[in-house]
C-alpha cells in the first residue's frame, strides 16, 4: 500500500507516496521508491537551466530550506540519453524503465535511506518546520491532476498534522535536482515521460552577459581548444552581417559545435517553446540571475510560493560577501579566479544586437504564459 500526502490546498492537489520499487510505473514526481538498498526519490522540482545563470547559487539557497531534499551538484541524466522511438512513445513499459533508471541515477548522486532522510526530517521538525505546506498562489494546473487529494491511509485528513512516523517525515519533503544542460541538450519529452507533474525552475541571465561569462570560463578555467582565441576574435568569427546595419546572424560554416551552442543557448524563447510542448505553463517559472542578485529575499519568497513551501527565514543565515551580495555559505562565484577581461565595446554591442530579436519574442512568451516569478520586473538584457 502507498502512503499519500497532500501537497497543497488548491483547485487540485498533488500527492507524494512511498512505493515499492516494483511500482515505478505508477510513480509520480515527488514519490519515493523503496528498495532493499535504500530510497529512490523522484524529484518534484527540476531546475533545467541555464548554464552560467546562477543555478548553483539557487540550489544552495533552496538546500537551506528544511523541507527541501536536494540531490546535489548536477545530475546529468536526461542530457546524456539517446532515446529510441519506443522510449519517446512513453508506453507503460518504457515509462517504468525510465523512472527506475532515473531514480537509481539520482540515488548514486546522493544515496538516501530511511536513516538519513528520517533523521534530517526529524531535525527539520524539531527546528519548527511546518508539517503541511501552505496553499499555492497559482490557479491552473497541468492536465490530469486529480481534482481532490485521496483519503490518507493513516486516517489523517489533508491539512492536519500527521503522526511523526518515518513516512510522514519523509513525504512532507520536496525532492529537487538541477542540471542546467537540460535546457538545450535534453529532450523535454523524456523528462515529461519520467516525471510529467514535476515543477520546472528556469534561471536565465541577460544572454550577452551569459555568453561572455561562459566563454571566459572556458578560456580561463576549462582551457578548451575551441576557446583559445580572444573573445573578440571568437565572437567576431561567429557572427556576421548580411548588410551594414542589419541584425547579426550566426555563421553556418566553420563554426565549432561548442561555440555554436554557447551562442544559441541564449535564444531562450526557442528553447522554452520546446519545453512548453510537453509541460503546462503552470508547471514552469522563470527567475533571472540579475533579479536574484539584487533582490534575493524577494526572489526566494516567490520561489517558495510557487513550490508551495512554507516561508523560511533566509535572512537569518544569509551574509554579504566581498562584493556586497547576499549569499548562503560560500558563494560559488567567489572561487572563480580566471581572467574576466570583457570584450570590446563593438563586440559587446554586436552580441546585444544579435540577441535583441530573441529577447523581444521572449518577453511576449513570458507575458502570454505568465512564466515570470517576478512579473513586474523588466527582463534584463
């Protein structure tokens, strides 16, 4: 028998369950599968991107919440899959196999057991973490979500405090994974097959700034062969104009795959359209790195409301780093010691002109689908 728990009081309610591994075919986002060697928990929340946009920083902040169960690091499961036609059809057999593989892969990233999960959840409860997450602020839901939460097998009505059993401790937590490469490298159909009701967080950054930062990291830290030229030379060779004053376009020939990916990643609206073909817009929210840097507490409030998490006092554990930014623990960016010489003003302007049409279509997409976590803020870039 599965143990279900309400995830929030809305028009519909999602539930988390503890299931035997053999029932992976009916598992949903947030469910945990139990096997002799441990617990395999499918994430209820997936941060799908983008690279060099603060996904690691957001994971650190979310990991400080007592009800979050972060798998840690970057998981890289779906971006490495080469699906067969049968897998993309997502029949019952393929769905079961994919969920088991995904759950096991997550377990290898962070092994879970009754002991370590139960102890962490008990500590959260002792620290005053609520047993039940509050109502969410959204009114639309993905297709197929149950209209009402099913009765709890333990006789506790949704919204009341369950007994402090292991199951009640485990199932109030929200499993989370992040892999920014999913945004442009993975097939959204595969993630939708494995966890169709997962909620997606997407961190974006002004695309020209993101491209510059990514190239600087490659040249100064990774030392890849494709990024040995100066950033002015690389961008100058990758973007061209058909006429004076026209919008720059990407060269089709003699362009390394890595540099092409670095630049096309910033075509955010094209990638988001792919994801919206497989996930309802109500399951996805966009957060900008620029907003997170300037207003981290407001951003975390918005993230908590979207995920249905009770408020956590981030101000109690946040400190300012040497740049004056609020951080939890040690900021990842503080360890970036490579050269960050900016491009010339001409190349910087070319990058902004290249992305300008994509930013306009992105603004329209965000408004049409209500995707922004902070909709009153203008999009950067």
